[in-house]
C-alpha cells in the first residue's frame, strides 16, 4: 500500500497538516521539521497522490493525441516531437490512431474528453468530411490544436506547412529541368493537404504555360507502396510520353520507382520523380528520391507548445488568440531527377 501523510506524521509525531505543508514547500514550517519530514517521506518511499493533486489544480497533466497512423514515418516523427516537448512540462500523452476513419475519430475525441485531458492534438482522418465533433470539443472549452491535416472551417490553432507552395516548388523544379508532360499522383479528395498539393501542382503548370491535363492526375484512395506501383504501370499504359511525376507522398513515389525498375523504365533518364515528406526510405531506394522535406519532429514540438500555451491561458482564465504556425519546407534533390538534355 502507498505511504500516506498520516503514516509520516505518526512516525515523527507531527500533525498531518504540517507534513502536507512541508511537502508542498510552505515557508511557515520550521526548517528543521521540514528537513525531517522530507527525509522521512523519502525513506518511506512516499509518492504524492496524483489524482488528488489533479483535483486540486484542475489539471490532469495529460493530453490526447489523435493521428491517422502511428506506424508511419511522418507521424512517428511528429509523435516523437510532441512527446519530447510534453515530457519537459510533465505531461503524459495518450496516443490514439484513427485509421483514417471519421467514426473512429469521433469516438476517440469523446473518449479523450471523458478522460478529462487538458488538451487535444489532432491530425484529421482522410474519411472526415463533417466537423461537428471538433466544434463540440471547442464548445466544451477543451484546448484543441490541429496539425498537418486540418479543417479550414474549424476555428482553432493550427500547425502546418504551406502544402500549396511546397507542391508548386516541386513541380516548378521538374519544369526547370526540362520536363514537359508532368503527371501528379495525388491523395484522396478530402484532406486539405491533398487538395493544396494538387493546387500547387496545377498553378506551377499554369505559370509556366504548360497545359493542364486532368487525365494526368491520378487520385489514390489508399496512399501506399502498392498503389504507387499500380498507378505507375497504369500511367505507362495510358501516357507513353510522360517525362515527370510529382507524387503526393514518398511511399507512393517509392512504389512507382519500383514499378519502373521492374518495367525497365529508367529513372531519371526516362522519367523524373519528385516525392513529398523526406522519409528515411527515400535515401535508400534506388535511385534515391528527390523530395520535399517535411519537418515532422519540429511540427510535433510546435504543436505541443501552442497547446501548452492554450492550457495555461485557460487555467488563468485568460483569453487566447488562436495561432497559425506555418513551418518551412525545402526541396531535397537526389538521383530520381536529372536535367533533360536538349536535342
């Protein structure tokens, strides 16, 4: 059984209130008595009752985190960043995986609120098209911060990259190295980042006077290695003269490279490929993948920092202005792209 304040008090013949004050660092306890109490508490392996502390401070010292996937290079980096920052502030992180499911995401938000977490971090599921469950969180006065995949119509703090700008830069690079017919493997229609990456691709074509062809845009519902292979083969069947591809995420791009290798289509001699995220695998696939570097660890740290400020503001009954943090990205040039020699 855990040691109680009463047991410490009885052992050294002082009152329970004196023990309590000494352990909380009150100044009105005799220094010698305080020293004895602290020594005795340590010897008896006393641990504060965290539940009682939470009731008194109205803090659970826990936050909820909902991600679409845990075993995913980008989200695992985000999780590491969140945990690294949370531990500095003494917070426990409850991590839940939505599996890209709207219904599961709703249940998990309800569960976290029932657990009385101090705040919630979330990257929304691909299957989410209605957002009332997020409005309920805000209406319940629970601090909420979205990151990466967000809902623009929800009024809360957000930590993101500029997906449209990053996609523009990726497509622009393909154009600058001489690609004339550029395909795009995009993610599902719903997530905002998938939409923005498509719009960035389209804008780059427009700015460089390359006609947009909707037949060169392939919508992937399952953003996976297998889908990358499948659509690479489909692309070759339907469009023989494509010389560049901007791919929504590295895993799909790696699948595409694998398919081209199997078909004896040379990357980058026959076709250049740019991915998105900068997974570890992008450095070991052959050829190595040119990609947009997406700062997952930093995103996790920044998301927790914003949430922490909201939690502290709420505790002090202070008003908090929602923040939008936009992190920088950069293009990492590797061996899957090369300038096309002009004949």
